[in-house]
């Protein structure tokens, strides 16, 4: 039994050969190195996505082995913000695996990012969850190597699901050995860390392989996407211009915030993005990013309150809700007057708005900052107080 057959035989529980039917090409997934199809899994009784390597690469048995190894890694991952693997089937005499995952009707983060305001609380929560998924991957020694909004799917509940980790790297390595031009990473250069570029020399070092620090650089570019609704270096018309800009140390320009947007959150998220583009040794880890983007830490960072004050505020709000008509509803902000009476928040004493998310209190004291309902998280209910 050769190495490829050995790997696949150990994944027999995921083999969906003969169980994937009604395969239809999906326009948004055609081209490059992979084709994406919608199909039906008779085993799972649900619509699925089928990602198949394009025909010109299927003769590469080394790529087949690399994909089989990626399947083995993917199969053991289990996290709420990482796309689950349902299985695979093989095709052709070289046994090239096709990857099967659940079909996500809402598409990618790139598809939906214009549906919520730039740089507000929705953006913060989305980035926090992506950082959580990336931290999980890194803790399991998995490098994504192609993190961008188009590789983050959106679940039915609106949560991000990181996808395609390791896939583009395996394909680009195959194309390099075959002497073909990389199509899988065409355009991806806009998210690529400077130290990955062949013509770049950082601190006298030669270009490196994708690693955790290069993933962090790409995460910063995802922040840029959500703050700008544009791809990085959007003013550059082609990848050559982008390459030259990155090699010369040029970073994306700060987008202009929405006139009526949440300027405080916007500016703080921009600072987080900039930290992701620092020198390798100074970039934060994914776990640190997740921590800094948590709502409680974020509230402390922008000066609203510390953790003790947040807890006091939550207790006061719960008491208020039981002794008056002041009631919280899921997915809405609530007007409160003189927020400092709850023990937290700015001291201006003017009308404010407050929201409780997972028992974390967040505030806004500028009507222009209000962004409306939030549907992507489960809000803390205070009708049945625990404090």
C-alpha cells in the first residue's frame, strides 16, 4: 500500500464515494485551481459544497497525497468558527480527493460584509470570532496561509467559519514543482505578508514559508476589508503594483469612517490592524487578538469601564429591570439616562444607550454611533438575574 492509499484507508469513515449526487457547478466557485459545486449528500441528507481540483492538476500524485494529509488534519478539528469537514471522495487514477463540507447559503464574509456598518459593534464581534477560530487553528499547529474574507464562510446563524486552510499552500507548492504559473494565489498577494514575497528582505532574512505570524498579517488585511468594504491596496490595478508596494513597505491607507458611524470602535480596530502589520516579532498572537477583541477588554481599551465597573453596572441594570418598566429585549440597544448611576460609563450625564451581550455591558453615548439590531450573537438575558 503506497502512502496515499495508506492515508485514505485511515479515513474510510469520511469516504463519501457514491453518496454525493445532483452535483451542479456554482458560478462563484469556478476558475483558478479549484471548482466548487453544490450537491446533495445521501449520507447527511443535506446540501453540500464539493471542492474539486481542476483537471490540469489532477495528474499530480504528490498533490493528492498533500490533500489527503490535509483531510486527515481537517477531520480532527472541531471549533464553532472553523468550517467542519463532512468527508471526501476520490477521482481519477491518481486518486485526487475532492473535499465535502456543508453548503453555506449566505456565502462568504466578502459577500455579506456590506450588510452591516463599517467599524461598528457587528464588525468587532465578527473579527473577535474569526480571531477565536484562527487561535484554535494555531493551537493545533495548523497554518491557514490564505486568510481573507473570501475564505471565511457565513453560517445560517451569521457566524464566521474559517475555510480553505492549507489548501492554497498545497496547490501552489504543486504548481511550483510542475513549473506552472500559480493561479490559486492570484490576487491573494494583497493579503500576503512582506516576508513571504520572493523579492522582499526583512531584517536581512530570506523569504519564509507561511507561518502563524504571516497569518496574523492576513488577519489585519481582513480587518481592513471590513473597515473599507474594499480589497487591500484597492488603488493598485494589478498584482505587480501590489508586490512593489508591499516590498517598499507601503501599507494600506486608513479608510474614512462613515460620517454617522462609530468612530471610537473604528479607530481602535484600525489600531489592531496596524499591529498585525508590524515586524514579525512584534505582531500579536491570534489568541492575544481574540482577547483584545472580546467585548469586555474592548470596553476597557476605549475607556468606558474596567471589569469591576462592568459587573457593577450589570448588577445595577438587573435591579433596575426588576423594579421598573425598564426591560431588555434581545438584539436591541436600550436608552438609559445618566449612565454613571449604574457605576460605569462616561460621566457626561447625557442620554446613552446600553447593550448586554453574553453578560458583557457595552455603551454608546453618541446617537450617531448607534447601529441597530445585532443578530450574530446570543444576548445576555436579565429577566432571570443571576447576580
